C-alpha cells in the first residue's frame, strides 16, 4: 500500500495591500545576500491542531485560509521584497552583471492550499521524520537563483485529518534565519490583530542594504552567465531525527564543559555543539590524523561596530568553525572542544567581518552547496533563540516545528527551541542510516540528549 501523498487543492498569488513608493525601486542585495544565490531556500513550518467545526461555520479551514491571505497581504506591506522576483541586469559596455529584486512586475508571493490524508500522530510518532514532510513546502530542491522565475516567498497550508501545517519557504538570498522568523512573527502579530486593517507592527523591518563605506548599493558580479556560479547538490541518503535536550541536561552539559576549562565563558550552545562534534567524529571512525571541523552559523548584526539593528532585513550571517583532528577530539575532553568553538565565536569581531567583506568585494564568491557537504565536519544551523512557538494563527500554540529538504547533508544539525520552553532545545539531526543508528546508542550522547521529544 502506497503512503499518502500531498494533494494540491488551490493556489494563488498574494500582493502587498498597498502600493509603496519604495517598492517601485530596485531592491539591492548586499554581499551576504549575493553569496547565497546557489544555495537552497529556507523551509521551516509549524504544525497545529485543526480548528474544530461549529454549527454556524461549515468549513473553518476555508475561513482560516482567507484570514491567512488577508493578513499576509498586510504583512507584505512591511516585507515588500518578499513579493518580488530576482532580476539580472546585464550591460556590455562597460561590462556589468548585477542581481536585484524587482517588485514591479511580480505576481506576488505564492499561497498554496494542500491536503494530506494523515494525522498529526502519523507525522510526529515515527522515529524518523517522514519523507512526506518535505512535501509541506514549495520550492523543493530549488536554489535561490531560481527566484528569477519562482516566488521569493511561498506559504503552503497543508490540511491534515486533525491538523494544519503552515509551511513557509523564503529565498535565502533575501533573508537569513533572523529575518525569516522576523517576517513570520510579524505575520502572526498582524493575524492576531483580528484583521482590523492595522498596518503597525512592533518591529518594522529595515530594508536598506548594508555595505562597508565606499561600496554599494550596486555590486557588479564578475560573471557573464549564471552557469558560471550556479550548481545543484543532491544530498546522499539520510535519516532525519528530532532529539531533545531538557533545560536541566543542557545546564549540566554547560557546567561540565566550563569546569573542564576552569572558566564560565562557554555557552550552552557551544557545549552542545562540542558534544555532537565529538560523538559524530568518534562514530565516523576516522584515522586519528584526519582533520575535522564543527561549523556554527553566526549572526553578524551585533558583531559590527556600530552594530546593525536586529530588525535589519536580509542576510547578515557567516559560518565560524573549530578545527581539530579526530585524535585531538578523542584525547581531550568536552571542555577542550567547546573552548575551540568559544574562541571561534569570540574571534568573529567587527574587524574580522569587515576583512571578509573587503575580500569578498574584491573577488565575489557564491557559496556552493557541495562546499557545505563535508563528510569530515558537522554544521550547526538555525537558533533556539528565534521565537518559533510564539506564532499563533487562531490555532493555539504549535505542537511541532519541521523543515523541508533544503540545505541538508550528512552532519547537518538544526536547532529549535523546545516545546516546553525554558532553555530546552530540539535538535534536528541528519545522518546516514548507519551513523544515525550508532549515535542513538552512544553513551556520551544519550547521557545528555533524549531520544524522544516531550509528548505533544
């Protein structure tokens, strides 16, 4: 018997409610944005209980869909670049190649209604995240450059037997994780204003792209055709599992790492990343002289001097990493590995960020997904600090967070806040089947990390 599949019911495009003067001009992309042109969209979404039917409302889902569209239109007044499309502007003399966002001729953001004959339990109960979850998102396997012809934002509402999944797919050349959840939070805020037409939100986004002094807003890329910087990477067969670490376990892990280094400077995230790095490296059974790394996605907004606002909309991220051989990770403790990661974070200063930007502007580099797939490393992405469970659309609190196919590879770990709050976290771990089986029975890993999330 074939497993249930997602069926599309309808789709439309949603435009900003107002025609803004600033949306008539090209939206320029900063270096951090342009570097993302060859990686996947961001795909994250929330699973809710389905609204109950009532006597005076035959189909509550239809009412929900209309309210979601109306509030999305209002939200796009603030986040108007998400309603646009990418455009490449070429010129032969003098030669130039520039990618910008054009909001004038775009049909808007895409909105999809789909159904799946499955329950919430069918999604959350299996040990490994079911593959059908990837179908809860638009732009499957699309890269950001595809935003020339595809929507920069798609909302897909998938109706389950007893649940609603709201999946959001945003072009990663337009927004990073901070901006993704900034948009999502604002959409929820406007929805909860009960459609009173209010355009005010608590955190208006800042759309002016940031460049070092003397650069921008136009960046001439050293290409004549997108084939020169675009590649498509297919992940190897992976298992994806959600692990959980409670506030208490995280506190113990942090205390252990700090005690081993006679310090109090190692953060919870650095200690957790070091634990996963050590465990995965050991289970991969490398030669002791094999160089390995743990990469952390890092937000540059607060590291610039003066700092960028947290409301800066776009990309302001890079990766930093700790590097060690498999033998060094084996012979040293958790604290030693965590301290390497702490130093990598501390060293990401205003000077470091500006030096990277200067080098990039002299020789622009477009990230390739294949570069991130390093079988000797792990990569920690997203952040448990993002407000994910605060998003409500008249459906109460979400029961789970899930993501799509995008940007996954052997050793990718995505961090979410735990459902119960506090400092708890959920870890979305992607590993090959044999390695996943090994980590599930690894004593060091399971001492701190639970094999199951709290009951939803």
